[in-house]
């Protein structure tokens, strides 16, 4: 299994930081994101969703999804 954590946070300059971290099951999560981008526009309101397109042609299965709001 591969764990994936995605986050979006408002930055100090008024933009948004979208970050992602991935790690293999049984390992500890990295302390810094594997990838991050800065976005100037606020994300649209709506429902959270996840999808993927595999290179191998095999289906991607997502399991145990959890959405949290930081305190």
C-alpha cells in the first residue's frame, strides 16, 4: 500500500499552498511534502474528490479515505 496525504492551506500573502506527501505502508511519513505548488486563486467551493489514471492500465483503488480540518 501507498499512503497519500494532500493538504491545502492559505498562505501569508493571500494565496494558497497545495502540498502532497506519499510513503509506503510500514514506513514513517516524510516530514516535508514530496511536492507543493502555490496557487493564487482560492479553490472553488464543493465536495472533495479523488481520482487517478494509471499508466499500467490496471485500476487504481482508493481505500480508507479520511478528510480532516486542521485545528
